[in-house]
C-alpha cells in the first residue's frame, strides 16, 4: 500500500464504533486528519483517544464503521498491505517502547535492519542523522535504563523517523514530563513535522500542549467527537471553557 500526499485529508474516520467486553469505548466517531498538518485528539483519560489512534495503523479494527488512510479502507487491507501501511507510519508510545536489551543506537537502527536491505554504513548514517535531530548523539551507547524519561521519548521519536514515514502518531508524548520538557518535546515534534512535511496525530489531554503543537484539534468525550476544527477556531470559540477535559 502506497501512502500518497495529495488530497485534503490523509486519514478519514467514519462512524467508528469499538467495544471491549461489552464496554463501549468509541461510539460513532467521525473525524478527518488534514494532510501535512498536526492534528491533536484531546479529551479526558478513558475516552478512547489511544484506541482511536490504534485503528489508524491497523492495530485494532472497528466493530462498525470505517477508517481510511490515503483513501484506502484499513479494515479491508490484506496482510501485506497492512505491513506496508505500518512501514509508512511512525508511532511514538507513551514510554518510548524501547527494547531494554539494546543500546540506543541499536534501538534506533532496528526498523532499518528489519525492513530494508541497507548496508550497515548506510544505516549508521541515517541513525546518526536522526539522533542529531533529537539531540541524542552523545548517548548512542547508553541502555534504555540509563536514559531519563524525556530522553527515552526522544529516542523513540528518532526510531519512529528512520523509515521516513508519511504519518507520525504520538500517544500522549507529554505524559510524565514536567512543563519545561513538555514544551521542548512539542517544539521538537513541530520542527520535525515541518521538515519532513509529514501528517501528525497527537493524543493529549493537556490544553496548553494542544494549542502549542496543533494545527487542527479534535475533542473526544464519552467515545464521541464533541467538535473539531482549526486551532484558531478553538481559540475563538466561546464554548472552549466549557469543554469536558481532565486527566
């Protein structure tokens, strides 16, 4: 499956329903992710934000409804097409999801060794470029347990970038970080997205982070989309102070 950049929306979600053991998590979600911009999905914990994100990359499938990426229905993709989609999507989990048995360099190199036929020389060049972008070139030999929480997130970000994905997904990247490190990580995400012209989706429940990083904001509450629109739309909305947010 090839990811194409043309078109107003990279991801389109239509009437998405998902339940686990009878517990309804997503209840008819419909929203769009604009191409080449950063969209923030925000709302309180337990409202289905992370579940929504996993549908985009085919880690979960709808009970009802559809998820389209680059115009193609994710639930209808073959196994080979799903693998190709996932190679075109970089995902940063809350904890960075690093392999504890590998040093930083090998963690970042892992996708290149798994999914490409590049030589070790080519891999080294790419890995060091990505580590430079996230400010971790001095930590290449460190193990994950030697890294701070912020460093682990940046390392996970570098690994998500090595295959030059068209789509970047961030599951609460600011989780566990103090306000200063949160602001630095948000700035880094914006810089990288602008450099590579990728489409970004960020999960968050922090209002300040949403305004700092997002071009487009989707408010999710009770498994439903309350509203969605540009950041300027939300900033001018008289309903914003009434939005049901919280950790």
